[in-house]
C-alpha cells in the first residue's frame, strides 16, 4: 500500500529519534523544522520583538502539524487492526503530562512569591483547568488573550494544549466508527463546519471564537484531512500531485516566514485569513514528499525536538516578569530586554526538561506504575492549588483581592449591553433625583455619589468605554467585528446614549446629572477616530476630535438644561501607566518589583504629558461655560510633583486610573466640596454634613 501523495519509488527521509512505540514512525526532519519555526514565532511574539506582531500564528502551525501526526497514528493503527483507545490515551499521557507536570509544579511553587493575590486566585483556576484539559474554558471566562491582564497569567499558554486534547477526545471515536472509505469525507465535513461556525460566531463573540474547540477544530482538521489522504491507496495521479506540491513548497515556506511579520495584510480577525493561509502552507509541506535537508537546518531540527518543552517553559518566565514589572520612570525599552532575557533562559531550561523528563518518561511511565505516578502527580498539584486558594492575607493587611475587584457601581448589570431602561438594580431607590451617566469612569464615582446623594437617590446609566457623548462614537478601524470600538459595539454605544436622553425626557424627577468619561478614547488620535452618530463621517486628528467633542458636550449640557436638569462634569482622576493597586500590594508583600516609583505614587508631570489632550479638553470645557461645574481630583491629590494614591493606608485606586470603592467614598464628597465651593446648589443638610468629611480627609 502506498500513499496518494507519494510515488512508488519514494523513500521517506527521516532521522532516527529515540525509541518509538509500536506502529509509530520516526520523526521527519522537515516536520521538526516546522515545529521550530512555529515555536520561534511564538517566542518572538511573546517577547514583543518588532517584526513579530503575528508570531501567534505559530500556534496555528502547531495545530495543523498535530492534527496530521496524531490522525496519521490513529489511521495506521486502524489499518493494522490493532487500535486501542487505552493504548492511544496512555501514549498521549506519557508524551504530554510528565513535562507539563514539572512546569506546573515549578510554577505553583513560585506563585506565592511572584504573583499578587488576585493573580494567585486566577492561577489556581488555570492550574485546575490545565489538569483537566479545560484551560481554554477557564481562560475564556477570565480574560481575552490579547487583553492586558492575560500577560499576568503564567498558565495562559496551556489553552492550546487543552484545545488539542479536547480534539483528541473526539477524533478517535469519529474515525473508529466511520467506515474507512468515508473517513476523508467525514474529516472534510467536520473541518468545513468548524470553519463556517467561526465565520458566524466570531463577530458575535471574538473571545469565545478564539478559545473554544468548535471554532478552532478546523485547523487541526486540516492536518487530519492531510493524514487521511496520505493514508489512501496509490492512485495514478500521485506523481502529478507530488510535482505540484514540490512546486508549491517554496512559496509555502515563504508564507510561513513572511505572514507572521505582517498579518494585517490578511485582516485583523484571529483566527482568520492569516491563520488559514499559514495552515494551508503547513499542510502543503506536510504532504510534500520529504527531501533531505541541508546541514544548516540542524539547529532548527534540534529546536524542533525541544519545541514542546520550550513552549511549556518560556511563558511562565515572561508572565512572572510581567507581574513584577510596574515600570514608570524606567527606560521604555527595558522591559523588552528583560523579556529577551527570559526567552534566552528558556532554552537551557527546555533542553534540560526535554532530556531529563520528556524523553525518558515515554519509556519509564508505562503500565500500572506509570498510571499511578501520573495520577499521583495530578492529585498533588490539585491539592497544592487548593492550599494556595485557601490562603488568607495576614491580619491587618489590606484585602487587595476585594479592593481590586471591578468597580461597576451599583451592580455589574449596570455595565449596559442594551439600551438604558432605568432597571431597578441600577438605582438606589424609586424616584431618585440624581443620575450619573458615562463609561467606567462614571461607574467608579458611584460609591462616592451614593454618599453625596443618599437621601435623594441615584440612578446609574453607564456602559464601558462609551462616554456621555450622544453625537460621537470612538472607533478603532483596525479591529474586527465583535470587539469594543468596532461593529456592532459602535451601534450599541450610539443606541445606549440615545436611550439615556429619551429616558431623562420621560423622568422630570431627575434634577441633577453627573457626566463623566475617561475621554482618552475620544481624543487619542494615535489609536482612535470619531464617528458621528448621524452619517458616516469620521474625524481624525486630535484638534478636530477635541473640537467635535467640545461641541457635543456643549450641546448635551444645553439639552439637559432645557429639560430642567442641572449638570456637573467630573474629570478623570490622575492616572499612572501601571497598576497602582498591584504596585501597592507588591510593596506590602515585599514581592519583587521592577521600575516602581517610590511609594507607587503618580508622577504629575508624566500624567500631564500622557493626558495632555484630555487636560486641554477639560480646560476648554470649563472656559466655554462659566455655569458648568467641572470637578477635578488634582487639588485634593497632587502637590505639583506627585499625586497621592493612598490615604492612611487605604489605597484610593483599584488599577491604573479607576478609583477603588473606598477611594470613591473618600474622595467624591471632598472633591465636590472643593470644586463647587460657593456654587453648591440646593444641597441637602445631609450632603453638607458629608462634605464636611473633606476636613477629615486632609490635603496633600
């Protein structure tokens, strides 16, 4: 029996590579080179090296290779008639678990010393997910892959291993119970269905489409199709097919080397066209009759040998570094140097893991003894994670887990996905007379505003990233559908703001409206454009964006006053380019910290430089309308050099710019008193008493 993709005279070129289980073929050098290219792209991407912005496509290359090799292994066993589910999963366990468990154990031991408490709790979920081959599901619930918080997760990279193993829970049964003549067709149908599901679901939920098997199975399916076709009987067109594949091999190698440099040529969605291109290129090279490689390929072959160990080892090193890094005044290129150091350290560690654990475990962990050892390892790691999760902070220490929780205001349901309807859990009582309207920088004011307006009631109308600007919406043109600042989020933000105005018109009992927004998404012309709600006009450049924003705010204030409302604007507080609460926690716990300012304070000059456009807008707004109170935090927090981030040991911030719950309660009454002064209008006796807390808060 010969392959459809080989000629009768072909002799597969391979290199002996240690012991092989019965029925396994020796590793092909060209496949090891593919593995090396894949893992090197991933390493370059995680080190954030310029020119490797698409290095994440290395994982897509791995998926196709894995689908090809494992499907081929199953197919050959089925053709021999000796396939066994027990033997298959036992072989997978011996191949993957020993090295993975060493990395999981080492990471678990480092977690208390390297991770803040919130990251430790997330880590335990990741650890248990890794042990159950469900880490992709855990990470899907915790964060998106390309969001900042993902950089802090030491087991982030286990999502791809979980997805592969989920595929291999389904694949053997699919092949075993399909007639031999239909297996290629079944694989094609499943692969096409997965790709179709991706096209449908990605605009709706980009994170789910990235992490979950149904929308990623097509990449492994490409490899499965190739393996099943390679295992078919010899056909008369095989020689012609090989000639075509030899002709395509050069362009295929070129695509694997060039597409990750500029994936944006193929669009912004991932997985998307770029993943499909590198997947097909990988499949071409897998199907091509192996050729003898030059000696210069030897280093890549060795890296391919260690690719699994290298993939396991490198990311925890980088993630621990990201947790330690809070840099503000450090050289902006310094972190990349640190990341490069972590990647270089990964190579000798991977070599040791491959030689001392990965290779010998295949032969040593067999039979009952192997099952007991692997089972014991699973139990020990799970118990270690549970112990870490149950750890409590020392008496008297700040509970940073609670402090760093997202400040949604009255309820997480007040981060609206639908038009505003005044829902019950987004108001403190019926007939409330105050409203706060804006994005997450309106949400974080709510604990303090509840104190200010406690006897009059507060309504919260908020949507993340969507400021109180009915005529304008921030847009990031490079983002694909399903992301914030792209369709359909743009339409949702416009509909939300329009619904708030309609609701206010129907509720005359609201007499005070507080507007607040981060503003950056409306003024940072390096990342955003503004789209007018009416028409498709896009505004670019900070002067045009700032002028349009000022006009929109002025029109909104005028419209609210026409309804009989009084209006206040609260500017965002000073911010830092690092997680302030995370820095304070690391200082309290004496954890390794890189690049921190003394006391984790905000450098006022740096804040003014980074947010110059926002400061210009606030100044112009205050100047344009003498009757409009524009409330600012700087007089309370800043002394001309630094801005304080805690008072009497209480952290005022929960991240780089949002106030903590307690910070909001401390600051909002004081900042309203400080900013309004003699212009306080119709404040109740209780509010005046609350404002007197300003004297207790103190001034820097």
